């Protein structure tokens, strides 16, 4: 508890800790989006023709779509011509080791607390760092490649493993899926690619750190993870952005493919800049994440801690296609000040004996709005499908809102689906109990909130769990009393 | 002639038939909205799971010949306890005083047509409250009812009158000659310290299609007590959109039960507007679906003032190729502190052709609240089944027993005994015939 206390004191000013701009030469293209820009991005990345065609097709489709209006969030219209679609830290040549990375850049990550060197030496986590749009360096690549694991940036994968990319890219989230997925398919600039071969249990946690640095740039990263038969991988994703007055768009697509008996665990700690106290600036985090349990007995588990972003709008989903497959979704979404979150999941049961579990904890403070929106569908063929969902909301303050929109669609007589949701504020008696024992109000609330979110936090890998807990405390600062 | 042209034609005729009043104004507004929005399609979030626009592929007509329905037709459909009840008859969407029987004293129960009410001492009441439901129900089908308000029903229970005789409303659609569209409209006031027990039921005569598009608005004042029962047990050719809008403007108590057994496509909108501190409201629903029935229950509880309590329990069974839909929405407005709102929806699915779609929603803008919702979709308990089978009870009988027990939770919420027994029988019959 002491550590939490100190941290709250340290951050008493309630500033966004990660709000600094790194002074690095950035290779950027002019604002705006048209076919030429798509071609330029593709050319800059030296992509093969099929990739370019794919992008152009997605762009053509995007033009036909309209921006969706159904989420429970409000924001001024986005001008898609006012965004820079490609911003890469300038580099002269392909980097071979960390030593070649721009020292300024390394300092950025040190400030972020994820020094590559540190991580490499102490924690044994392989990190693929994506700054603005381009993957900077990937650590531990060699060790991983020895056991056949491919972990690299998606642009590198397009060059080196075109067959794998061609086969799986867009197989889970087709380019026609939705407005932002189509946009991403057209202009995505980088992201991570991960391939775990048959029977391999990835020995370390794979991790990506996203950071939006350049002004007015959108980040459109694309992540593709393929777990072959009987393999296992745990993947971590963290996000931050510097403080800016303007709103920045982040429209990523994440695709997971799990084959027979494979397991993918995907954890996110999202801490994009949420805007200031009055709701100026911040990131629009419009993300499409979806996993496909392709083979029997496969398992995909999403864990997310969402504390940042002016607007979060994402629904990490699982398509349970293989028989006996399992989908899980654990989420903590914390909103403060003027933040808005509309997040949840979709569990689509197609195969027999498929199971899914949803645990969502929403905490709203300040004048924020926090919504859970989820779909559980048991189709005709999903014999013995089983789902349990639980969504709890906690309200801190009388100007915030908490909303629940679950959709349940059952077409099978053997399916069992349960959903329960509660909304309440912190009990006076709980607070009284803590205060009586000499714990001040703020700490008491932090304790109670941590307890509230524990079920989800426990799902995170160790390194992330600590960070997530700190983030939660920082985000909460100033919301009590 | 297409339905839309027919509506336009009929609307103009209706508007020209009498002098301009508050009602003609309301109709014009309604028809404007209808022209703008058209019939709701599944693309509207509120109509995602229920498609009524396809029903209008057929041509419907308003049937104006009320004479065709005789008192003998009514005898066949009477609800238990009618001997004590005030029986009000709607034929093809119009209130027919000549067929109705009023058993309470005129000091206890005031019954008029909407047009009459608009002329007398209640005109201000009617002007203020008629059409309030369109604030919440903005779709074209609701507007269509408003466009054709004619021979609507006005009920007022005066201050302090604890009405002991219930009010039964029978809606009769005559589909013996043609496809019939009926659009009943009612406005009910329950004044301070008054009490009303209201039951509605629906019958279609003949084998052509009938579509009933009903709007019922109820205003409940301080210390009033309202029980509302809706029984839907009509043919597969009878479809319905029924909107019940209950506005609790004083601290009051409302208890509703909606039972849907047979029918074509049924959509029930039930709105409870808790517009005074300390309101209490209970919503119960039961849908036992067979064949191709499609029943969609939409409830809305809008907590606008502090210290309100609401409790909802909807239970359903979907067999054969039927579809059950539940969408419950609880809104807690910023001022509605200390709200307690509970909602529960339970479903049993008996066949692979059946579908259950459920969407319980909470929208909460106040912090000092206790709200919860839960919903389940499952099957009959295997162990309970085994217990019964082991004691020599055949499978079908055991199933009926278990389903009856399942329905009993809602059945007991029907407070008047004759009505409860009547519905219990209907349920038993309905479950036994497979």
C-alpha cells in the first residue's frame, strides 16, 4: 500500500506522465489521403505489387463507407484529409542491433520506463517497438528465431514471409469489415507480425510498445499473430502518446489466428494521452481487434486495461469456430475528466462445445462516459455453447455515466448463456471501514478500486500487472472528494 | 393501391371530415413524422430484431363497419370475472360505446371518447397529455397511430375513487372480409388517491390478416395505484404493435403484467416514466412461444426523479420456429439519485429452430444508485426432468409440469384471482397442445 501512497503523492499534479515530444528527425509525407498517398506509403515501404493492390482495393472500399454513428460517444467530425498518414523516424539503413538505434529514441523509451537494454537484460522480454508508424528494432529476434518463432515488424514480414502474410492478412478482419478497418487496410504503415510454429511454446512474453510522436499523425498499425497447432504465445501491447492539444486518430487492426490446440493470450495496457481536464486533445482510439479460434481446442484470451485515450472504441472479439474452443475477455476500463469509452467484446459461437467468458469492469469518474457493449451469439451449430458474462460498473462522482449494452442472440437449444451486470458507487460502509482504520479517503478509494479490478488485473502478466495498477492509481488521482 | 397511398388517401379524408381541433393538429404532426420515417426496418436499432415492414407487403385496410360485430361475438371471448367488470369494446381500432358495458357509478369512472373529452371540462388534460408518448417513441409506426386518432377512448378515475370493479378492454379486429388494420388509441387518467385495475385483450375474427397498432397512454398522479394486465392470445394471422406509455407524475405505484401466448408478430413497447420522487413500479412479462410466433418486448424505465424503485422480471419460452426478443432499457437521469432499479430476463429455448435475442441495457448518469440486470438463456433442468421421469411421468407431461412451474413466477403476479385462474388455464392448454 505504501508504494501506492507514494505514487499518488508523486503524481499529485495529475499530469500525463508520458507527455513529452521526442526530438527526432521524422520522415513525413504531406497531409491528406488519396490513391497517390496509398501508393506512396506502399512505395516507401518497398512493398510487392499484391500488397499495393490490396491496399488500393481497401481504399476504394473505404470511400464507399460512411463513418459509423452508433457508438455512445461524441466527437467533432474527423477531417481525414488533415492527417499525416506516414511518419517514420528518419533512418539511413536497416538496423541490425540495438546499438545502432538513435540514442535520442532510446532515451524516449527509457523515459517511458521500457528501456530496451534494461528489458533485454533483466526481464527477458522481447520488444518490438513501433514509434509513430515504423518498427524501430526488435530485440531478442535471434533467440526467438532459433526455435522457429518469427517476431518482426509487419513490413519486414511482407518482405521476408510474403506467403504467410498473404494467407492470413485480412482473414480475420477483412478489409471490408468496417470503416476504420478499411482505412487501416489502405494506409497501415507498420505493426507487429508474429508466427509461432507447430508445437512451440514461446519461451518469453512478446511485447510491442506503440507511441505516437509526430504531430498530426495518425497511427495505423496492423498486428498479425498466427499460432500454429499446439503452440502457445503471450503477447503484450502497450500504448502511449505525447501531450498535444489536437486530437489524434489511432485506428489499428489486430488479427489473431489460433490453430488446433493453440493458445494466444493478448494483453493490452492502453495509456494514450487522454486529453486535459477540460477535454481538449487526446487520442481517438478506434481499434478493430479480432481473434479466430480456427482449430479444435484452441483458446484466445484478451485482457485489456484501458486508462487512456480521449475516446476508446474497441471490441476485441473471438470467433469460436473450432469445436471445444475457448474465448475469454477481461477488461478494466477507467475513464476520468471528459474521457469516453465504448468498449466490450463479441463472442461468436460457431463450433460445438465452445465456451466463452467475459469479465468487464468499468470505472467512471469526473464527467466521463463509460459504456460496455457486447455481443454473445450462439449459432445453430454451436451445440452446448456456454457463455458467462459479468459487467460491473463503479461510479466515482455524480457527473459521470456508466452504461451497459449487451446483446445476446441464441439459436441453439443446448446453449446456455448468462449475463449479469451491476452498477453502483463505492459503498459508504466500505469507505467508513477503511477510514476508521486510519486510511485517508483517497487511499481508501484506490484500495477499493483495485479490489474491484483485481479479477482482471490477475489475468495480466506480472510486468504489466504492476504497471497497470500504477496507471489506474494515476488516472484516478483527483477524482475523489 | 399500395398501403402508403391508401394511408395518404384515408388521412386526407379523415382530416376533411370534421373541423380543426387539437386532435387534427396532432394527426398532422403524426402523419408528417410517418412520411419522414416510414415504417421501421431492422436497420433501426430499436427494431433490429423485429421486422414489421415486411408485414406491410400485404395490403391492409381500415374497416369502418363496426356493425358487423355483434354482442354474441363478444360473449365468446370474455375474460373471467367479467360479471363484475366494466367492459369496453374496441372494434377495428375504434371505441364502440354501444357495445360496451359500464358497471361502475359515473362518479367513480368517467368514460368518454377522445373527441367528447376534448369538448368538455377535460380538454386541457387531453391537450397536455395526449401524444406524450411520441417523445419516447419516435418511429413511423407510432406516428401512424397518431395520424389516425379517431374514436379513441378517454378514461378518468376521479380523485380518491378506489375503483373496485376492474376495467376490461376487448380489442376486436374483424378480418372476415379483408386484411384489417386497427389503430386503437386511449388516454387514461388516474387521479390522486385513486385506484384502477385495467386488463386488455385482443381477438381477431376471421382468417384474413389483422394488424393492430395500439397506443395507450396512462397518467398516474400522487398516491394513485394502477394494475395493468395485457393478455395476448390471438391467431397466427394477428400481428400487433402495442405501445403502453405510463407516466407517473405523482408518487405512485404501478404494477404491470404482459402475457403473450399466441400470435403472429407481436411487438410490445412498455414505457414507464418515473417523473416524481419515490415512485414504485413493477414490470412482469411472460411469453410462451410456439409455431412461428415472434414476440418482442421492449421495456423502458426512465428514472427522472430521486428515490424511485423499479423491478422487472420477464420470462420466456421459445419452442418450434418461434422467436423471443427482450430489450429492456433502464435510464437513470442525473437528478435521479438513490434509484434502485432491477431487471431480469430469463429464457428457455426448446428447439434448434427457435431464437432468443435479448438486450438488457443500463444507462446511468447518477452515481448514488443501485442498478443491476441479468439475463439467461438455457434449457429445462436435466435433473428435475430426471426426477420426474424416474417417477413414471411421461416426458411430455414432465415437460409441461416444469414449464408451468417456470411460468408460475409471473402468473402469481396477476393479482385478481378470477383472471389469474383464467390465464393459468390458458397456459396449461397452450403448453399441453404441441
